[in-house]
């Protein structure tokens, strides 16, 4: 493709054109009535910017510190499953894009390329963990990620039971032949059952992931690894406090992109209380519905260290592989750069709460 879509909404439209219906629906969809899915995005529109003027913004940068490392941008890649549904190279294409952009990639447990191959491509990959009932397999996943060179473990805490995603039920979502849960193949959990009349992924998760996960498991996970452990899927300030108490090295405010508990609050509304609760002891990140440069500014203003995007990466991947992701995320960077300058800030770290009206 010589001319890329103009913005992330246009990337999504182009991706819808080129993906099979079952795949597009799996990527795009949310739980039940998709109220949270929409709220994540729309909540940003209701926050107004009270910009500053007459600041010299002639020299600007998007550079951002994440856990002591400097990245080219505050826009990180959220973990998303099954990239080979969008592009033959799958997660290998994604990690190449992360490297080109100088950002961080969080690799899903449900990768369709073995984690070792992905992590070998780039020094800034974190591994997202789903805890299997089979704790031996879980321990092995953590050990493999650490041995392969992952920089942190991101424990997803909002998906012990699968949200009901009606699009996937209707489409009887399953992995086509030749695509599997590559990280779990040695454990014998690489294949997803095809269930008549239901989502194959829901069947996989509900039978294999551990619904008994609790705070003691955070301590257990910390004991398994020297890597930082971040918790993804927190929206309540009391949980943010508990996360810090149990040794979490960071918190990701997320509702899984509206795919789990429908009518859960928009993440940008949950962010300020979580930031207040952790009292600067650990960094706070946010994802969900970030589609415009101004959305990023608002998240930073509420105290996020950086943001993550999920679906925008998948749209770029579907439209143009690795180059497509780079183009999609660069469109967001362009908007962010303009928004920063027009808010009177020269870099993400200089965005303050004062630029939010009200
Ligand atoms: C996800 N998400 C997710 N999260 C996670 O911890 N592990 C995973 O494997 C996945 N898989 C996944 C697949 C797809 C198709 C989507 C859309 C999302 C959730 C993801 O990390 C993130 O929280 C949301 O995608 C953020 O919202 P946006 O940016 O997609 O609106
Ligand atoms: C999802 C997963 C895999 O949301 O987390 O589909």
C-alpha cells in the first residue's frame, strides 16, 4: 500500500475490508452490549483541554521513561492474542514494528509465534501472563520468558472467567488449521477446542485458566522471577493499593478493552483515583479507547506514565503487516506531537493536570 490511511479510524475501516468477518469481530468486539467498549473511547471526548500558550515549543520530543528505560514514545503496545490471524508473520511482524518505532511491546501469553522467537528480535519485550490451572505450565511460561530476555511480567488480573462476547459466540470463534497457542504447545495446550454454538476461545480459557487466582498468587509469581511484575486490569483504587502492598512493580489501568465486564467504567475515569492511591510508589499505565493524540495527552495529564494501545496495532498489522503498524502508530504520534505543542508542552513528562479543564 503506497498511501496509508490517514488516522486510526481509517486504519480500522481498511482492516475491516481485508479481514475475514470472524477475525474482525474477534479483534473489534467487546462483551455483551459493548457499552464499556464504546465508553472507553467516548469518555475522552468529554474531557476538554485548557491549553497553555507562549511556551517555546520549537524543540519537541515524545521520549518517555518507562521503568527506568527511555523509549521514543509514550505509546506502548498492549498485549493482544493471535496476530497470525491478521498477517502470516504474526507477532514477528509486530515486534519488528515495535523496534522500528522505539517502543515497548507486551507479548500475549496467547501468541501464535513461540515467545522465544519474538523476544529474540528486540530487547524491549514484556511478557503478559495468563495463569493456567496447571501451575507447572505457568511456572514454565514465566521461566521461559525470563530466560528468553523479557523485561517484565505483566499479570492480567481481569480475565479469570471469560467475558461473554456475543460476536464470538455467533461466529463460533476458533483458530483456523495451522494457527495455535504457540507458547502452550509443549504443555499440550496449543489447540483450541471447536465448540458447536459457542466461542472456542471461551471454552479454552474457562477450562484451562485458573479462576481461583488471588492476591497470594501475586506473591507466588514474584517468588518465581527476578523480573518486575506489573498487574494489568485494575480500575479500583483499593486494588491499586493492594497491588502495591503485594509487591507489584507497576499497575495498568485497564478493563481489557471492554471485553470482560460490560458497563465497567471507562478507564480514563478510573485513572485519577488509581494514581492517587499508589502515591507515586509505582508507575501507572492506562489502556482502552486511545485513538487520538489528544487522548494520550489526557491520560498523561491524569498521571499515566505511558499508555498502551491494543486494537490500533492489530488494524495496522492487518492492513500492511509490520509497515502497516508503523504507519498506524506514526499517525497517532503526529497527532500527539501537534497536541503537545498546542498545549504548551515540549515533551510528555511536561504534561500536567492543569491542562485539563474542570
Ligand atoms: C486483547 N487484550 C488482551 N489482554 C491481555 O492481557 N492478554 C491478551 O492476550 C489480550 N488479548 C486481546 C486480544 C484482542 C483482540 C484485544 C482487542 C484485546 C486486551 C488488551 O491488552 C488491551 O487491554 C485493550 O485492547 C486496550 O484497549 P484498545 O486499545 O484495544 O481500545
Ligand atoms: C482476549 C484475550 C485473549 O481479550 O485476552 O481475547
